C-alpha cells in the first residue's frame, strides 16, 4: 500500500522522537512492502519562528493532502509564556488543528506493562496484573469551544466559559466507544457530572439511549469526582471510559501517569469522516530536548495506532506493539523508566528505537 503521511514534529522532544517513529515506519514499509510518503510541516513554536503563526496555512495544506497526520508535541519552557512565540502556543496549535479538521473524538490508551509495574505511583497490588484502559474523550464541545469571556461586569472583573453539547455530538462518540468496548472486555463507564450540569444530564440521557443498541456491553454512569477517585483506588475495574471534553482532559492525564512515565501514552483524534491525527499524550518536555534521552514509546505507539486505525494495517500495528513489549522484556529502558535494578539497560532514544527495530525483524 502507498500512504501519504503529514509529519508535524513541533517543538521540544517532538523532532527527535518523531525521527525515531519514522525509522520504525520505514522498517514496517520494508518488511511488509508498503510505501510511506512523508511531508513535513511546521507547527507550534517551530512554525512561529518561520511564519509568526502557530498553525500556518502551509501546514494545513500538507495535512489536507495526507492520508493521516502524525503529530509530535508543541510548547516551550513553562516560564516562557510571556514571549509571543510560546504564549498559548499549545492551544493555538493543537486546538486549532482539532477545529480545522473537525476532530471530535479522542482516543487515549493506558497500558502498564507487567515488567514496569514498579514504576507506577500506585501500590503494586493494584497494578500487579498490568492495566489496559482506553478513554474516549469528546473533543469539540463542552467548555472548550463555547464562548469565552474575560472582562468586567457590574464594575467587577468577570469571566465566563460556556459549556455546550448537542445530542449528535454525544451520539457520535458514544457509538464508537460502545463498538470498541465490544472488541475488548465489554465494559464501559460513562463519566459525567449529571448531579449538577445540564450538559451532563443530556450526556447521560443520550449515552443511555445509545447503550440500548449494545446489550452485550456492561454499561454504567459514574460521576467524575467518583471516577477520579476510583482510578487510583481500583483502576483494574475500567476497560472503556467515555466522557466529555474537559473531564476527558483531566482523567486522561491521571491515567497516563499510572504507567509511571508520561512518555508511554499514544493518542488518536478522529473526525466523523475517519480522517485522523495521532500524537503522544505527553508534552514537548523542552528541559530534556536534544539530549537523546526522551522516551520514544508514545510517539512510536502513535504511529502504530495510525497504521491500525487509518490504514487498516493491523498486523503491522501489532508488530510494532509486540516489538516494544519485547524490548522492555529484554531489559532496555530510557532513563524515565529506570528502576535502578541490575538487570536493566539504560539507553538513549535512538538506541531504544534500534532495539525495537531489531525486535521487529
Ligand atoms: C490535551 C492538552 C490540550 C487540551 C491543551 C494543550 C489545550 O492538554 O491534549 O490533553 O486541553 O486538550
Ligand atoms: Mg490534557
């Protein structure tokens, strides 16, 4: 198969982990007889340097001409937001991309490998059998894209953010989440704040209606405050979590850290036409950029998700996922995964990927 990929490495560790994901894709192309055509585009601070914009039209055009988008990460040092280059850089890049391509569904996977359970901040007992949870997060509604106001009212400084949902937005993601649950452990938890919010009351009604079409899936509603607590109390109860934009943002960060490193969680954002963007859930980590120490796993797994979901290359995606497991079983670790035990081999970003590639062959 021949596929065109828009490659947007972005800032910080983005370019170096992206380079490794592409090495892995090249290996897949060779092994399975595919051709991947990469077109690089600038986004984030890197785009600002060149265009004085965080998401230039040239980059949008590259994405429009591609079969899928592979995104790295954007953003600068934490205390640099006073510079125009870094001010709101993440929102101006990634939120703008979501809007431009109607990416309304976000899928994030948490996996704890049995060899790495000791890295988890949770008690060993809670994660001893590993964890495998997916979050479906609605991405274009809720408080993110309603009207934002910051100004004055009644002579007081005043701000408001409007949260909005219509039933179609909820139905669309709910169907995909239930369909996915059917291919997994058939267990779906829908998360809301229906004891307070009108958007959550609608969310709950619509999800319950969709659930009737999937009688084989065990489904329950859970309030978001309870869910945040259950995730650290008994994470193994979760299989598929379905939730709205803001709750999904918060809960997916909570889930990503259960594995012990932010460098492990891949994600996919889909539009209803099926076009998609794949990116690591973690950030651009400018403090460790350029040192060949960043964990490339989330970026490589994002590329694997792209193969599976956008190109229906399921065997190829599996080949990458298995190779990462083998590399971990063989004791290779980037420094964020180090436990300080004798059996582990601490390697750099490139060397870790080299091991993944060897395991693929
Ligand atoms: C995420 C990020 C974004 C979000 C930020 C950068 C706007 O936190 O993808 O989870 O809130 O959606
Ligand atoms: Mg987030």
